[in-house]
C-alpha cells in the first residue's frame, strides 16, 4: 500500500493509497453524499485549518491523512493548496460541528484522550527511564492534542464518547482489530444508555 516518495517532503508518496481508496470509493463527490461530510486538513503553507466540503472524497481523505514527514503533502485540486493532516490544526474538530450543525445532538468521539501515559513527573524526578524516547514522544503528543480542546465553545447538545484506549499507543498499528473492538463496544454502550434514558423519560 505504501510507495516510497521521490521528493524530500515525506517518506510515502501516497499514490498507491489513492488507488486503494479509489477502488472502494470510486469517483464519489463529498457534496453528493447522502450524509453531509466535512473533512479536516491543514494548509502546510501557513498552518491554518482547512475544512473540505467539496470535491473528490478520495482527494479529501488523502489530504487529511498526510502526517508530515511520513506522507508527502497533498495538493488538493479544489482547495488549490498543499494540505497535510488535519490533526496539526485541530485533531478533534468539535468546534466546527457546533458552528455548522443546527440539529439537536452532536456526538464527538475523542480517541486522543486515551493515549497511553504510563509515566508521570513528581517533584523534580520524572518517574520514567531517561532513554525511553518513545514515551517522551507519546507524552508530547498527548499534551499537544489535549491543549487543542481547551477553548471549545460550550454547547448542551454535545456528548463525547471516549473509548478506553489507555492500553494502546499511537504506534500500535498492528492492533487495529483490538482498537476497533474497543471503539465498537464503547459506541454500543453509549447507544444502550441513551435508549434507557429515553425510555425513562
């Protein structure tokens, strides 16, 4: 699925991924989907958020997954910008849903809060091995993502689902089935609790 980039802007070119997405998604346009969709990305030139609501679904996904260094930035033909992963500007774009959606319920799925953090700082002595760079990176990522959510507007319509992902890290790409099951179970529990609450009312 991965093809080595010929440029110096990322390790993976991403052409094979586009081909794979196209196999399953075809030429679908975002604006033609039955359920409204907005895909988050980041303008690599100035760091600003970009919300893609038009054009090829495959193009939007390819732009949105372009994690810097790993993937080469993707030039989006509709936005006419070089785009990278939306997580750089907002990993949990709940604020955009609050502004754009006029319905009664907004459900957010926050997967970043479950990033593993099995070490802590106390006094002046960190409770972790100095040579464990992986844990340091994971803590940096956790802090970065959590700070993105500090200034979300308050809205009574919002309910947030938080899958129990504390046993996993961002590098657990070979445990996707387990992570999927955790998310599925959390969603089923949420829906069951909502139904019970509705029955009581």
